[in-house]
């Protein structure tokens, strides 16, 4: 659905945010985009959404060129930025104004999500807490049923029960026609939800793979001692010993530990790239 | 659901389903919750649940009826027992042996404790 | 589906501005009406038999100029604050529709509301005074609205229509500035606007001074230069009155289309 070839982008010519970036997103998936601060996650999301114009290469979404921002493209996209714009009206009024722009909007879904999130839809949005605001807009975003839904750090500001509700709602709203792309730092919040995983660093995509492919190629273990050093891609000390990432050689599938995977990718970017390309 | 760290999530979900079958919470020919339902319940990606169902179908524990979803096989109970036995003997028993060897626990003590456990719980 | 201009979508956008701002608009309107009435009340002269002409005229000017610029900035501020710019740019409507929905409020709704409200207050003030002081020297109206259209297009220099000229330029310039500046757009636009006026005035002075010579001494005696001057002034008026506002709007629209956040 989203297809990016050789994409280059930079706010100034001397300092490109990314160069020659390639990425394909297939419908029916909840993609998790990981990367350290300043790795260009937000810039990538904004390029896909058409808020920024690529300096080179192509980016297409369902055949549309995002940066032209034509209504037919915008109807197929909902972008939930990290910093939300909240008009001083109630959720009911908000829906009465904005829902008409989205042809597949479903009032039933919205009601259901708002109920699950326990958001008061008659209160003024500006008077809600940050978490409530976020939940109101997440509910609306999901109810628009756009083929592409991009969320930048959606779990920031959500309390613990809300994070669980968020996972339930996302799990229920993904369909075969839809791509949900979530950028996050809070991998623990979404660990069992996001799949495939995209890791960005140093102006490029290091990895874009489903957790089954990752588990096939890499093992994530806790060991008392790190023995075969040359094979271990990454290890870190924890209370229970060492968390390690090593190539999977015995065909047993371990649970993909996103934090370990992310750290391994940053430490051995070339190895990770070779393994997954 | 809290997932352990040493096993892929889809296998842990498979284990959960097997447990429900062994405990007779799900009888044979019962309809299994849809992929979406279970994904929402467990807060995991629906694709992961789909993988679990594929895996269980391969093992003959559940089967599909066209357009109606997944159902528990007639001989699911036996299949699960067989599958779990194999898994236990292969994966968990060696760990257990290692532990009793390191701690020097006697087999007769285990025998006594096991009998006590059985009378207490079942 | 038309990708550039769809009247239904334009209608939705106009509704959006109204629903999101109606409370603020309502409150601001009440405050403005009260201020205007207060100005009329305090501006009475000669024992209350007449309202000072400067107050009558000035209150309209302040409403149109000062508050009009604030209003134009307010309507387009959706494009000068990063989170709102993002959400508005991605709302499924074309750039032109978004631009026109704002212009609708600045150039149609606002002048109608201000002029009709002001006329009403002015008319009421006149009737009340006429009732208490039958032989008041107060004129019935300050502006002949019927002549508005005619005079505006005949390039005549009257105080009021110079006002309209300045007004359309101020509004369109404010809209442009609001679209260009991401934060504190009004202050930055004001700075840019007034500094360019100062520069143009300086250039004009230098041009007259060095090319045409001293205005006071030469103009009335030299027919050749006089006709040149007439052409220059007429061109200048057409330029400032019609071309310049359209130019600001065009730049504003292009900026909106290319806006990136």
C-alpha cells in the first residue's frame, strides 16, 4: 500500500535526514516504527502523509503522490501527530464537523471505541485531560476507517488501563484493507501488538520484518554467562543475567524482545541489514 | 495475558488454548473464538493469533469449517495430551533434571512429594 | 469527485470555522457592540445633541481596520501553529477550498457584520437624538453607502475609498503573513508590512526628488511632467487598489499549497 523507493529528504541540503530509503508496507498489518530520537521517524511519517516533500526518490500511497495533498488521497489517510490539535468543542460537535470528510466513517465504531476508552463525548475537548484528549482522537482516527492510519507516539500520555484498552482497540480494528503505522519509543506498551517491526537509524531502514521472520533468524535469551562471544550480536546485563541476541541456530522460536532487538540493530547495523535483506 | 520471555508469543497462545482444551473448558466440536476476538482479549496482533490457529490446525487440534471459523477437533484432547507430553519430555524435563541434579534432590523424596501433591490437588 | 473545488466540501469547511469559533465570535461581537455604544455615548457634544463625527467615523474605521486585521489573522491562524497546520492540511479538502473558506469569513461575513451592525448603531443613535433634540445638527448618515460601488471603481480619491484600499491591502497582506510565519504571525507580519511601507515611501520620495524634481516647484508649470504624473498616480492607484491585494492573495495561496510542516 505504501511504497517508498530511494527516498531522500532533508531540511537543508548539507544535512539529509535520510537518503536512498526504501520501504514497502502491506495492507493488513500493524507496523511498529522504532528509532532513536532524531533518527528521522517523524520526518518519514510526514513524508508519507504528504506534509513534507521528498527531495529525491518516490513515495506513493495506494498510487497517490502524498505531497500533492489531493482530497482523494487525504480521504484515505488519517495522521495522528504526537502533539494534537484540539478545537474548543465537544466530541459530538467535532464529529459533526469532521466526520463528513471521511466517506467510510462509522458512528457505531466511534461510539464503541469511546465507550471502551471511557471518554465523555459531551465534554469540551479542551477541558479533558491529555490522556482523554488523546483517546478521543484515537477513537475518531480509527472510526474514519481510512486505509492508512499513521500514529506518532499514540501511547504517550495514556495511563496503564488506557494502554491496555488501546491494544484491544487496535487489535479489533485492523482489517485486510488497512495499514496501521505506529511510531513509538514505548516498545513495552506495544510489544505484542506491533508486527512487522521497522527499525530506522542513521538515515536508513535497518530492518522491516515480521516477528516470525525475526524469530526464525534471531534468538533472544537470558543466560548466566555470555559464552560464544563472536556469535552474540548484543548482550546487556540484567538482574537475571545477560539478555542476549544471537543468530537462531536450533530452530526454536523465542519471543522477540523488541528492546534487545532494537539495541542489537543499533550496535550491529550492518549485520542486521544483511540478515534481513 | 503476561507472556514469558523464552518462547514465541504464538506458541504461548497455543499453549493457553491447549490448556483450555485439557481443562475441558472447550469441548470437541466447540467453536473457537474468532481470530479477532482472541486478539482483542489477549491484546495481541491478530496475525499472531492467526499463526497460532494455523499451527494448531497443522497439529490437528483445531479445524476450519468453510466460512464458519475454527472448531475444536473430536480428538483434540488426545492430540493435545500427546503434543504436550512430547513438549514436556523434550523441553521441560531436561531443565527439571538439571535442577534436581544440581540441588541433589533424591528420587524418593520426589516420589513422596508427587503423591502428596496428587492427593492435595486432584 | 473534483480535486480542486467542490462546493459541498467548501460548505463543510465553512461550517467547521463556524462550529469551532461560534462562542468566541459571539462573545467578541457583544463586546464590540458594547464598546461602540460606549464610544457613541461618550462622544456626544453640545449638551448631548450631536455625536462627534470623528467618533461615528472612527468607530467604523477601528472595527474594519484594526479588528479586521486581527480577524484575518485569527481565521488563518490554523496555518501558523504547527499542530493545527498539520491537522488542517490533512483534512480531506483541496487547498483552494481551505483558502476560500477563510476568505469567505474575512471578505464576506466580516464586512457585512461590521457594516450592518455599525449602521444600525449609528441609525439608532441618530433616531434617539432626533427624538430628544428635534433640531439636532447631526447628519443622518456619515457615509453614503449607495455611492460605495460606483465611487470605488472610478478611481476617485475620497477619504473613505482610500480607506477601503488600505483595508483590502492590510487584510490580504495579513493573510499572506499568517500563512508564512509559523509563530507570532501577527507581530512578524506587522513588522514586515510596516517596514515595507517605509521602504516604498523612501523609494518614492527619492524617485520624485531625483527624477522628477521638486514637486512643489515644477508640477503645475510643466504639462509634460504633469501628464506623466497623472499617469503615474492613476497607475499607482489601480496597482495599489486592485492588483496588489490580488497579488498578496495569490502569494498566500501558493504558500498554502506548498506549506510544509
